[in-house]
């Protein structure tokens, strides 16, 4: 259970202002009262909402940002938008990397508490135990995944693949293959692969897919596995995989249409005829900061926002 200052005050039979003075180490509080309040705070593990306090006091808040991988092109686009929005609000960011490890997230949350970080934006491209994220409930926005009572910004992974498949099908392609991410990546991997398979079932297409690691090199090395059967077109789960597929096309001499999720200016330059889908990475970053600012200003309602996709 997450307690408020009002509830702590009632349990201690003191006023809210007294609890605040204890939290702020005001020397004017009587030692007996301070000890009584501190005992309750310690017993309940109470963590004050430093976010709203910092905003009310006119202080410059600090926001922790936990990305999955700093070298991820998609996360970099989102992070860039986050940093620009935080700068506009005069908020200092503290950026760390989880590397898809729950223990790293737990460690970073502990670091944020020690450094009195006011709120957190978490890239949730892999599942985390609810008890970990719940510690920051009310001062947290998760990107790419939803949790109960935690505000989030999430992507329409299934619809993204459906849109690319629909366009290729409309162009007359029927032997559409898929280069995806391993299911251990629940959003970019599992959900997008499921969407491809569902489209194949509903349109009587024989599936032809392979799952690889999230790297251009892995995509390049495994692309040949798809071409043991005829291929009219190839859908890639990400731009990084599309880059590997493009290298395979160049070196093998096979020419085939490539479609991928996520707009990338370099890829568009290299593959001007490729079909891409702007997944709204920048939009997600801006919206995440917007939701976080509401929390920093004391609003406690939980909000979930679905990012829209479009062709650039």
C-alpha cells in the first residue's frame, strides 16, 4: 500500500505540517514528536512525493530515464524527444540503461531514490514484475507496455505489421515473408510476429518467417533461410533488420520489396523504394513527458495513451 502524508499524520495523531517538517528535518520539531513520526515512516517504508513538492517549491526537478539500449535507433528517437521536452520544462534528466534486465531496473530505481529523483520514465520493452514498477506509482510513466495504475504510452505493434502486410497484399504480393525478433522481446518480437501469422491465416498465405536477434548482422546472416522458398516481398520487424535484409539483397543479387516498422532517414536514403511505417517514436517521447508533468504537478490519475502510426 502506498501511504500519503495525510495518512501518516492520522496514524501519528499529528498535523500534516508536522509530518512535512519531520521529512524536511526541521529542527523546530520536538524530539519526542520527531521520533514518533519517524518510527511510523520507517515502519511503513513511506516515500514522500518529492515531485509535487519540488514543483511547488520552484526547484528544478530531476527525472530518471531508463532506456533498454542506448544504441537502439528507435529508442534514440524517443529519447531525443524526451530530452527536448524536459529541457523546455527546465527539468534535469538522469539517463541509465537496463539492457533488458529486471535487476538493472531494480538497481536504477534504488539509485534514483538515493539521489532523490522526482519521477521516472521507463522504456518497458520487456516484462517486469509488478512489484518493481509499483514502487514508483504516481511518479512513473512507462513506454511500450501497460501496467495497472501506472501511466503509460504504448505502441500498436499488431496494427503496424497488419498495415504493412495489407499494403504489400494490395500491390499483388502473395508470398510475403517475415524477418522478426525472438519472442523473448514481447512487444517488438512476439506481438509483431503474431500479427504476421494472423494476417497469413486470414488471407490464406503460407507463412515463411524467421526470428533473429535485434541486430542488422543477425538479420543478414539468417535472411537466406527465408529464400529456401519463393519470396515476393519481405516485411521486417524493425529498421535495423531491414538494413540486414538490404545487405543480403545487395550481396546475393536477389531483388525484392522490403517493408519495415519505424521511419529512419538513413534507411530511406539507402532504400528509397522501401515501404516504411512511422511508428510514432518522437510522439511517444513527447507524450510521456506530458503525462509525467501532470504527475509532477500533483495529478494522480492514471492515463494510457496509444501512439498513432502513419506512412511517412
